[in-house]
């Protein structure tokens, strides 16, 4: 696939995330997708490596159960025929305690045959840890 096609796919993934449409995201993942936030922390329920669509669905369900997104804005895209890297501004708050985070996250998506096969995210885990362990 072309870099432009891959960016369009990620743009559609981000739009689906904004709508809460997890199925639309799952539709562009390979069956054997490998998905994770790069962290040694286990503070957030969505942390950890996920394999396959059902585990990625659980990732989004766990995130949504814990957090309410106030802003999710893609700031930059870099792409090739196999990868897309993005910088995203996130502002969100914890549903249970109202604590909030404001950060720039970095996402790396790898494609095979037009589907996402690998995803890694980095985020400010110190902010997230404070939400779950004040």
C-alpha cells in the first residue's frame, strides 16, 4: 500500500476512536495483530501486549471504562509503504476520580496487505500512574 493510503487508514482509525466505533477499528486489523503501549508499568488496565482482535477489543473497552477523552488531536503523521508514525495530543480524565492527563502520545503502526499488524504507543505513564495510584 502507499504511504497516503496508510495515513488515510490511520485517520479513519482515529475518527472511529472519536466516535467510539471499536468495530471499525477492528475491521482494519489483521487477525494476528500485536498491539501494546510501551511501558513496564501495569497501573492502567489497558497496559500490556495484546494479541488478536478480541484482545484489542478488550484494550479499547478497558480504556473507555476507565477514561473519558476530552481531546484527541493528531498533530503529525510520517508514513511509508509499511509504517505510519503519529504524534497525538490527548486530554482525558479518569471516570472514577476525575483526575486528568494532558500529553502527547506517539503511535507506530505497521501494515501488511493493507491491514494493521503491529501497533506500539508511548505515553506519559507517570501521569497515568497518578490517576490509578494517587
